[in-house]
């Protein structure tokens, strides 16, 4: 027999906590006001870092707005572009699905800074550089593949037969979509949207190369890591928030299944 | 119900990707062929390629990037196998805690690492000054730590997904026949996890090879990873900076594309 010891259980929880606790403490670190070495605990907590982040005139606030706007726009457009492709893939109607998957996913593995730099060359010529539109296009290379693959996992024989039944009962295209298709694939749709948002939200290399003049959250965050750690922690907490939200949604869905 | 043919349905998504990605590669190649300071505008030249291939900083960077790629991937794989063994069959809440780094951006993991083990970080204060330097060290240990923290949980979840109760039953059977833990790992568990693990590891390797924001935050000033070297080249005032930057980035793109094609061949072989 293989024995599962109590030690192993404690070990598993210890590793899980060690992995996750630093991210939780990040929020705490953003309230540190004064922390002179070698004190173990900060001497004073306060809102200094947050007042810098939320103040008008710093790059942080526009960065937050720009990152959210670009992530929302990229994800929304990606969902529309992905829908027919995800459907064809999910219903296994393609003769060579591997080819489509390879074409879609290959770019994801190529460094974003490389893709961004190559795209910037075109955007400069087209007068698009330093615009939110350029950022959306560049992020699309990384967002669209995830959205297609996650959305495809929702489609299949079951959804198809539900739709056929609705059609037989006289539901038009719009009704069918609203009352049958979307509710049927809702979990995959939610995951695809969340993942798309997260991928765009986390883009550094493409944002730096394509949108040099536009404040984006990760680009604004980097210099603060050395210059002002509490501000980095505050920006980092905001940067982390969507991932935590995604994790909660994913684990709730998991429990429902 | 009318149906759009499948080949037409995939066109919008595929065309966008092919146009943007293909365009990016063409753009980078064109930039890399721009002549250096001695050449005439509009001329095609290999000056930038010659310059990077003879630059010792480029060769150091290539070696350094390959080293952190291989080391981070190998360590993540080993850690993942161990962790999968530890968490399989346990509660979902544990998996969720454990999976926290998976959706978190790489940059954020790097920020957390600096706040904990960087100079005047949490660990420094708890333990006194650390006897070794992990942040901005020449061996790239800080970069490797970030990638292991982020990617080992990802690989673990990939493995745990294929280790269902039936594998446990086989292990039990092997154990009653006298197989030790290592033998069970080799003959029962490994055949199950080999495919997802190697698939995941190639993805991890491609990510590490292109690492950019992580070394910017925790990497040494020398040697740099290829992407950071490209950033430096693009930011110099030298005339051929952009061309050299594009050449370096094309090298990273080529390596990751080869990685990806290996992945495809593997997947084909498994089909």
C-alpha cells in the first residue's frame, strides 16, 4: 500500500501557502510608509503610495485607464473574430484542424517584443504609432489564439442539437443566439473573455514597442520597482486584481461542474 | 439552419493573425536590412547582421539566454513532478491557492520576488542580510526563480489533470507487486505525464527564451537576455541601433518558431 502521510498533507499546504501568500502580502506592502533597515516590521503604515498612484498628473492613472480600455477592446473584438472559427473547431467540421491551430498559436510563442518591434515599423509608416488602435492590433496577436481555443471548447454536438431544436420550434437567428447558444456556452465564453483580458492586461513587450508614448500599466510599473517599492506594490496590486478575479471565477465554475 | 463552410468560418481569425504576425516578421526583416552609418538610405545591407554576429556581447547574451532557458525549464519540470505528487487527489481549494501564479503576469511575479528577496526585502529583514545575491546576479538566478515560481505551478496543473484515480489504482497494484516509489514513477506515472509535460515544457522554454520584462526587473546588467540586448540597441543613439535590435529579435523569433514546430511534430507523432 502507498501511505499518504500527514506530513505530506502539511507539506502540500505549506507549499501552496508559500506560493500564494507573497501575492496577498503585496497589498499590505503598498501601505508601507517608513521601513528602515534592519527592522523586521515597517515603522509606519499610510496612504502615501496610493496617493501617488491615484494623484492627477502622474502616469499611473492614465496607465490604468489605457490598459483597461485596450484589454476590453481587444477582448471584445477578439470574441467576434473568434466566434466562427471557434465554432468550426469545436464542432470538428474542419478537415485539417491541426493546421488552423498551428497557424493561430505559433505567434503566441514568439517574444512579444519581437512582434511589437516588427509591427511598429508598419505603424510608423501608417501613422498609427502611439495610438490605442496600434496597441489593440499588437495585443490581438496574443489575445486571439487564447480566445479561439477557449471558446472552441464550449461548442460541440450538444450545443448544435439544442440549436436545431430551437430552430425547429421557430426561433429566429437572434432569439436562438440569445436564448440558446449564449447560455449554453456561457462558461467557455466567460473563460475566453477573462483570459483574453488577462493576456492583454499583462502585455509588456508589445506595449513598450508599439505604444512608446502611451502610458500602459506594466510599462509604468517597472521603473518603480527600484525607485519606490511601495508604489510598485500599489501598482502591482492593481495589476494583480484581474488575475485574482479570474481565479475566483474559474474555481467557482470548477465547483459547479 | 444554414451553415457557413468551416474553411470560411476560420478565415477572419486566421487572416488577422497571418497578417499581423507575417507583417511583424516582414517589418523586422526590413528594419534589420537597413544600412549602417556608412550606407545610403534605401540600400539593403547586411551590416547589422554582421555587427551582431561579431559582437561578443551578442554571443554572451545568446549563451546566457540559452542557459536560463534550459535551467529554468529543467528545474520547473522537476519541481512540477514533485509537486504533482504532493497535491494530486487533494482538495480543490489547495489547487486554487497553488494555481495562483498561473494567471498572474510574469512581471508581477518578478515584482513580488524583488520585494521579498531583493535588497531590504522581507527575507533580508527576517534573516539578516542574505549570504548570497539572487537579484541581478550574473548567473541569472533571480530570473530563473521568477520563471520557476510562475511555470512550475502551470506544469504541475498540466500533470495533475492526467493523473486520475485510475493511475492511483495502477500504482497501488504496482506497489503490492513490490515496486518502489521510483519504479512506480518510471513505469506507471511517467508514461502518463510524458506527453503533457514535454508539451508544457516547450511552451515554458519559448517564454523564457524571449524573456524581457523579467530580466529588466531582476536580471544582471551583464550579460543581458537577447530581448533586453535588443532594447538597448534600439535605445542607443547609434544610427544602426534599430537594425541591430531587429536582427537580435529575429534570432529570438527564429529560435522560438523552431521550438514551436518541434511541438507540432510531437503532437502529430502522438496523434
